[in-house]
């Protein structure tokens, strides 16, 4: 008579395999919130940098030689006359698509949900007598309703504009 040998896993082996799999899954699930938060921060920083790039391009298109302050064509940011400064922050609010408004709820027919707050200042030029350069400090923070000190994220850019 021939004996058949049954090959199978024992209950101990199955329990150990399930324990190892559970440990690995717990580690993966523990890293998920970190990955989601990192992705959200990267998306917000990319959008904020794009908004800053558009605002700087808008300021660059403003008429150069004017005797007084001039608003930029697209966002209506008041750019001081050459060599002057305006340290009062001008605030704009942007949604996720880059649409701008001057307040948190502009009352337009379409719902505007601001996500970013942009503060633009034009600090004084220490060499205004020699160089007619206008400096600009742009800081964008999110969420839009938070104060810059309490924001969950921010991007700041310093730009110089030749105003001759």
C-alpha cells in the first residue's frame, strides 16, 4: 500500500503570515495621511507660484514712465511712480483656477471660493536717486481667510522692475 503525503500549511504558518501582512498594511495605512498632505502642499505651492508668476507679468506690463501711481492692467495693482514706494499692502484673493477678487466674497453670479490671499507691497528703493528701479514684495498665503501669521502655507517672491 502506498502512502500519500499531504502538503499543506499549518495553522501556525498561516497565523504568522497573516500577522506579517497585517503589520505591513498598518505601516502602509499609517503613511497614507502623510502622503496625502504632502501632495496637497505640493499642489498648493505649485498653484501659488503660478499665481505669483502671473501677477509679476501683469506688473511688468504696467506703463513704465508715469508721474504718478498706475494700476496694472489685469489685477489693478497700484504700481508706484518710478523710484517711489508703497509699503501699504494691497490684498487680492484668488481661487484655485487663478481668478482674482479684491474681497473674500465679491458677490458675483458664480460662486467665488477664494483659496489664496496675495499681499503686494512696494518697499522703498535705497538708491532711488541713482536707479529708478521699483521693488516689489509679493507674499501669497493659504487658506485665504487666515491671517498671514496663521496660514497653513505660503510662498514669497521679491521682484525688481525697471521703471525708466
